[in-house]
C-alpha cells in the first residue's frame, strides 16, 4: 500500500489493484468453449468485433472469463471458433495462451480445427460433440467444463465440482434465479429441478411461458460418462434425425433437453454470486454498472485506485502519469474506470463511466453512465449520457449523444450533431448485414457515411 500524490487539493488512497488471488481448487477439468455466435442483438458493437472479444470494463469478455477460470486451476481450453473473423481475431488475440504469462498463469489454448465450411451451419452442440471426439487424447478422463464466450461469473469452481461429484452427475448445470416477472426470462433456457435433490426434470429453451425462474447460465460440467452418452443409440438417433431435417444441434435447444428426456443424471447448481450474460446493449450497460461497483474483480487488475469525497476511480498508472496535476481540474462522480494513456481536458465531468485505452476527451465534456471504447475521440463540449461508443469513433464538438444510443466503430459524428434516444449508428458498409438481421433501418445520415437503426 502506498500514497500517490496526484494533486494538492485531495488525498487519494492509491494502490495497485492486483489480480484477485484464488486458490487452485480444481484439477482434472478441461474447458470447451463454442465461439461461433454473430452477436446480432449487440449490433453495432459486434459488427467489427467478435462478441466474446468485446471489451467490457476495459477487458475482452472472454479474456476475463478464461483468466478467472485459469486462476482456479483449469489449464487446457479448447476453443470451438466458427467463422473467418471469429477464428482469425480469436487466434490473434489469444495465440496459445501467452498473454496470461504476465499474471503467472500457464493455460494452454487449443483450437478445434473442424471444417469451417460445414460447421458454420452447425450448432454449439455439434461443436461440443466434435471436440469431445477429436480431442479425446487431450481430455482423457477429465471432466469437461462447457462455457459460453459472452458470460461473466464469480463461480467457485471448487464448490461447483464438489456438488457435481457428490450427486454422481453426468451433467451439472449452473443456474441463476431471476425474479418471476423479470422481462429477460423468455431470453434464456429455464430449468425445473427438485428443491431437495436438485435433479433436473425439465429444461425449456427460450420460452414465452417459462416454467421456472431459474435460468441456464451456460456453465455446464460434464463427467467422463458423457462419452458413453455421446456414443449411445439415443444420440445416434438424434443426430440422424437432425441430419435428415438439416437442423443444427444446439446445447440448450436440443442437447440438454434430450439428456433430461433420456433419464441421464442431470442436476442443477444454483449460483449465489454474480453472473451476467452480455447479450444486448442493455445487459452490457447493466454489467458495466456491476463492474464499476465491485463485481467481477478480475477486471480491476493493474489499476491505481483513487478516492475522493464522493467518487472512486480505477485508473491505469499510465493515465495517472499522463494527467499529473491536471487531474485536479477534472470532475469525477460516482465510480469510474480509466484505461491506459487517456487524455482528458479541463472542466470535464466523468460520472459512473468506463473510458477505454487511448481515448481522447476534450474540455468541458460531460460523460455520464457511458462506455467509451479504445481510441475514441470526444471533442470539446460534447454531452454523452447513458451511451456506448465504439472503437476509433470521433464525436465532434458540442454534439449530444442521447440516452440509450449505441455508436459503432470508426464513425465520425460532426460538430453540434444530436444522436437521438435509443438510436444505433453503424458505418454504411454494414447496411446489408444489419438489414438481414431484421433491424428497422432509418435514413442514411448525410455527411456521416453512417445509418441509424433500431430493434
């Protein structure tokens, strides 16, 4: 612990926020992650960035998730990455695990090298079964942890594994209870299970009339017995049916419901800690708020913690040095995270927001409840409230970004422009893709080389 003198007006308690220390509680588990989704609900944020690599709290979602699991003892991660951009960008980002070495972790990253031309039309269950078969020599007799690439959680793997082992389960599903009237319920698979034994009796994927308020978190632990199930007559019949009808095998849509139907020992494990599915701009903003207020501490690594009378900020040490004494002329309110090499002008107010690496913010700017992704540039006098701004986007002076607006990557918003409430903006090069996704397309915006759209 040390005191870092930043200016003479306030005392800031400063310390380097290091990686959360978690005992290595598990071994004998191999992780498999299907990473093939296009992230259409998050458009425009995922038009240029794969969903699992989207930064949240200044860390790529799946990077934070894998680091958290690696801290708990998982060494081998097999990534089922589908689609050209997903494959290339994921490999460029992760390589074979080298970026974890600085944290003293040594996970090994493997890539499921199936035929992408075939599997781009397959489902997450197809990828899972292919990986089980073709990586049997690596998996051996390990248990298999199946995790999605767009979730964050504070799951204790040791407790999860112990609950799984005590039930002698073939599959244990981590579930999270939502309020019975939560409007998000129809967007998730829901799980019905015995309150005493936790045995699952029904699994329903994305129903308008969900039979339970417990949702599937897409964190599943399989015992080695899953190989027997994968080679069973029932599974062969299911795969034949899907092939004849040209339908994919989705983990939630068909695989888990079929296991329950066949009488396989499937159990539920209710999560008590934080969990988030980062699937829409709203859930992205809600998760960001959770991060700002202390959830998912893995995301707070390597920041300088600074506090004032009514605010607290996590600031990269490069930015602390860059701002120097000028920070006394910047107003922070609530909770904030500032990435590396951020520039901020005089008289700017930042409230409950995340500022990405290499962002430039001019003077007299107001940023509230907002995320700026890396390399954004916000000129003097701009007001952004409850928005998300994509990579390398420039917002001209005195513009207003209204609540709920989402701006894609590499846009230019001219001075004194007003982006309306809930509008999403993307570059015109993405027009055909967004239209195919079923969004309502607005007019092309003159002079912006962009168009607006809404769900």
